């Protein structure tokens, strides 16, 4: 009779741990922002810069954020339709926005994926398809991020002070190509499963990693779809670079685009580290250190640009809450196909 009580206590303890972790991330983000504002920038000048922002450029940045979301939905739908999942673009678009809204209250981008996956599994009634599509989607987004960073870093290596980037880019590119070559090799993945993953089966990440391996094997049969999705992922990352460029122009800050191509992918990767709330504080600190050292920005400019991008991204994501007000069941199952 004591077993349910023990399970309830364990469940409460796990819930309390997650709450504490989330609170710590909020505190870290607030402390980082407070430290930057008090020690690194002149907050009065930042407020002045914010008041001088060009409205047209900010609207264009919001439009680009929407384009990025549309490309994400198109790519996601490719992974689903190739497996004969019957789901419309509009339904998937709603799931993406609503999931992004509710996921913003959970830790990191993984929280948004959990919500999107929940609604999608209700729509397709196929949890394995949901997991596989999202795992491969994440994989190709990461590959595109690395590819764009390598491309920008190679060209930046011809500039004074950045010559060290050439050998670093070669090493990263070779490791990435090796990873891609092994990613869809059945023998290698089976060996990893037997020799590594099963030894850590008691750990939570092992179950997730096994699902990711199965997803790679499932989509190996569709090389054309994988190529299209990689190009869409690349387009999404390039749009993200343009968003920073447009916001900077809105504050009348003119920096060569090459610096955004080099540093934006790196900032995106580091902002995903689970140490702050959605990368807030970390993104601003990294952006400041890189763009003041290499691109000639002032500290105030290098702070207000990523901070404005964070605000615009949050406002765009909040549109998912408005959509949810009119569609309380974004995971509404698709109607049965006609005879």
C-alpha cells in the first residue's frame, strides 16, 4: 500500500527539481542582463538607441521571422508527407506556432519540440512518425548551421586578425563530413547501439539517442527529400542572419554582412546551452564580445541589437497564443481519407 505514496513523492521530487532548474535559468538570465547593463553598457544610451529605431526595419525583421517559420513548416511537412502522413500545411503551421508559444514557458527549444510533437501525434495518430520527423529535422538544422558557419568563417579568414579560422574551419568541415558519412551507415549505427548506447540504457539520453538512430535509418530511403530539407534548413539559417542585419540597420549600425555570417551561427549554437532561459543574457554577452572585438561595434550597439531580436522573436512567438484563443485544439485529428 505504500508504493503509490512513494511514487507520488518521487514524481513531486522530479517536478520540484525541474521547477528549481527553470528558476535557476531565469535567475542566470536576469543576472547576466543586469551585469551587462550595469558594467558593460550605458543603459541610458541604449534606451536612446531603442527610441531611434526605424519602424520599417523592425517590421521587416518580424516579416523575416515569419518567413523563417514558414520555411520550417514546409521542411517539416516534407518529412511527414513522404511517409504518407495526411496533414495540411495550415494545420502544421498552427501546430508550429501554438507549440512555439507554449514551449516558450519550458526550458530551451526542446520544450517547444515537446509541445509540437504532442499536438502532431494527436493529428497523425502516429507517435513514432512524429519522433522520427522531428529528430531528422533537428539533425539537418544543425548541419545547415555548421555549414553556414564554415562558409562564413572561411571567407572571414582572409581578413586581418581572423587568419586562424582557416585551419579551424577545415577541421570542423572534415569532422562534419565524417559525421554525415556515418550518420546513415547501418553497420556503424548498429555498432554504436550495441557497444555504447545499451551500456548506458539506464540513462535518459540513451533512449532518446536510440530513437534518433532509428529515425536516421527510416529516412535513409529518401535521399531527394533529405537534400531538399537540407537546402530549406540552409535557407532558414540565412534568414536568421538577415534578421540580425536588418535589426542592426534599423539602429543605423552598418557592419559588413560577412561578420553576421561568421558569428550568428556560433551565437545560435552557444545560446542553445541549457544555462539560461531561452538563451537570454548569453546571446547578448556573446554578441557583444564578438562584434565589439572584430566588427567595430560599440558596446551599446552590440547589446541593443541581439536584445531587440530577442524581443521581436518573443512577440512573434506570442502570436501562437492568439491563434490558440481561436483554435483550442491545434492537434485536431485529420479527417479520414475518402474512399
